[in-house]
């Protein structure tokens, strides 16, 4: 039955009430005027202007216009003077910074350690530092791999650092998200990976609740026994992993620390949560949720160390950067996201993508995204499809656990150069491989898998190179700083040259020309930065940098010849 529409309250008032309000307002205004008169505030009288009958009316109006022009000129001069002062201050600050940097380089290593600033938690340097802490502190390292693309989740730099370390560190591979891959494909990957490192098939639990929520539920359960305490979805492979770690701890006769490492969105924190049975670590769809080392106690003998994600090097392909790099889709540019989506779609079969998203045939990535946006109703004003947001959503689907895709293992098994038969035997030494195989078979039998027809075939790009050493990240930053200092030195040379040419001009012309030249140098600086960022490998040598300019700067110089010095572009 339809509910009757409720009538809105009427805004009409009785005449008595309305007149009363108007009277109160008039009294209030009168009171305000009286107080203003007492303080001496009076309304500014309007300029009546020159009457038409007055003599010399035209001359008076001209004088008024001249006064206005003089005032405007004065304002412009003051503005130019202010800008000059600001530029001088900037130059002095830049010189001070250069001197401080030179003094810092000359000073000893102890003084450098004292003057070190605390790193930002979101910076790549802090991620590398925290990851190194986890690698050094842990006895066993779990490299978490996405079962959809296990080879793409492997980091050769990490594996080499663990295998070549002097200590008795062990490396285990954990194949997570096995419920998103066909059964046959999972078995192939387990057979391939177990020849190099001990491998455990795993399906982490979702919908985990916090410790406080669990404690409240337990208290409530003591009062009422019939309450359901199902706090998670089913998890597979946790018993096998716990057994392995407990057996290794017994062989070592000491409490062990287990580090969990891997690329973003492979499920590092969710594995710790599923082993603990409670949401001990923060988990999210966004990349780089874990920003520092977190310690979680499983029992008296085992500690789990959650680490931030491994940083992928920029030299990797567009596909690996789209899936494995720490990119915030909300803050990142649309060009990067579109490039990543294009790389993903190019490495998949077109028909399966059409079947999965139930969209018609498309010629390129943009057309695919427009069709998807129209289907899901993601439209801007005027019915224009929102391509940027749908691209971000598609990227999140592929990095998260929404899309079921799988890649085939390589046909012939070639060991990487850092792995030898002796190293493989060392890594498999303290683990019972037969028990691992049996447990993996049990998990494979118990779990439901998607059919091969519904899973998208994906072409893997191979292993992903990662940055583990903090120095490598800092070197990149120092190169940019050196570039900036060289640009500042060139600016000073250009300004000295221009000052020698302006000796014959008047003061006002000098002011205007200096402002225009400052703008020209700013444009030149921007052009240089763009060319250097576009192809840093093709930069000229130090000696050639001052003489030969790139073609982009010549263009800006030609355009600036038509600069109008009478107008103010600031």
C-alpha cells in the first residue's frame, strides 16, 4: 500500500506576527545607526561628479584620468620592486642551501648521522629500511606469491640476498589466492616451484574481526553458550604452515622469527591474520597499507614479522609496474593508470575479457573502457563515459581478488644464477617435503576452484626486479638534487650577462626588462626539466651543457621575442 505524502509545513504567517517582526527589525537598525553616530562613523559621501554646466569640465576630467594613471603606474612599480626583493631572497636562500650541502659533504660521517632527518613513512627509503630490518631479524622468510602470476611475484634480488647470506636463513614460498586459479594450473605451479624452494598452497581468510571484538564475543559467549563465534571465512593451508614453523623451531631449540615479504597486494598481512585467527594486522585494497615492521606473536616459540611491500624498479615493463608497484590509484595520474590497463589487456585473450565483463567487441583499450563505463553507468555530465575512474576500478579488480586469471609455468625449468643444487639442498634441509606435498594435496581436494573456461589466460612478464638496498633509492634522489644545483648556477650566469647589457637603459625600462627576463629564465628552466625527465639517459655531458642547448629551449626563445613589455603577465 502506498504511503500518503506528508504535506510540508506552510511558511505563511499571520499579519500580526509579520508586522511585529518588521517593527523589531526597524528598531534594531535604528539602534545600530545611533551607536554608529556616537562613535563618529558616518557614511562616505558619494562623489557627485563634475556638473555639465561647470566651466572647464573636460580639463577636470582629463586631470582625474591622469591621476588614475599615475596611481596605477605607482602600483605597478611597487609590484616590480616586491618581485625583485622576492627574487633576491630566493637567490640568497639557494646560495645558503648550496653552501650547507658543501659543508655537509666535507663533514665527517658522525656529523652526517646526527643531522639526518627522519624519513617519511610513505617514502621509498623508509620502505626499504623497514624491509631490511625484517630480513635481518628473521630466521625464516615467507615469500608470498599470487597464484595467478607466481613468476611475476618473485623478486630475484630478495631471493639472492637470503640464499647468499652467511646465516642459516631459510626461504619458503607461499602460493596465496589459490581459489582464483583452475585446479590443473595450481598443480603445475606447485610441481614447478617445489624444485627450487619448499612451497605451500594457501588460501587466506577474509572478513577478520579485531582482537577487541573477539574478546567481547568471548565474554558474551561465556554467558550464553549458543552464540555463533564464526569470525572468519574458511582458510586453507594454515595448519600446514604452522606445523612447518613449529617443527623448524624444535630443530633450532630456540624461539624463531618469521618474516613475511612480497610485492603489494599479494596478501602478506592477511596470511598473518589467518595464522593468528584474528585481525592483528591492517588489511586493505589500497597498496602499501603496511608501512613499517609489525610484530605478531603466534605462540611462545614463533613471532611473525609483517613487512612493507618490495619496491619494483622503474626499469620493469609497464605490465609489472601496473600490477606490482606501489601506486595509489586515487593520487596517481590518469596516463599511468591507462598505460597499466593497456598493458594488462594486451597480455590477455580478447574474447575472454569480453566474456568476463560481458561487453561487445572493441578495437583498443579506450573503446573497451568506454563500453565498460557505459555498462556500469559511470558517466560524466552530458553522458560522457568516465574513462579515468573506470580504468582505476579495473586496475583495482586485477590487483585485488575479483578477477580470476592464470598464467602457465615455463616449459623448461632453468635455475637462476644465484641458485645451485647445494643452495636448494640447504633451503630444503630442515623441512619434511613429503608432509608438505600431502598437506598441499589435501588443500587442493578440499577447495573449490573456478573452471578453466571462466578463468582468463594471462601471459606473465617473468620475474620482477625489486629495490632492496636503501642506497639505490637515495642515489636517484641525489642525482635530481645535483641537476637542480646545476640549473641554479646556469641561471646566475644568464643574469650576470643580462645586467651588463642594460647599462644604457633608463631605470623604469630596466625594471620592466628584468621582470621579463626573469620570466624567460623560468620558462627555460621548465623546458630543461621536462627534457631531462623525458630522457635522462640522453642528457649532454658537463662541458657541453652550457654551450649546446636542447631544441625545446630554442623554440621558447623564438616565442619570447614577441613578448609585449607594456603588459603584465604576472
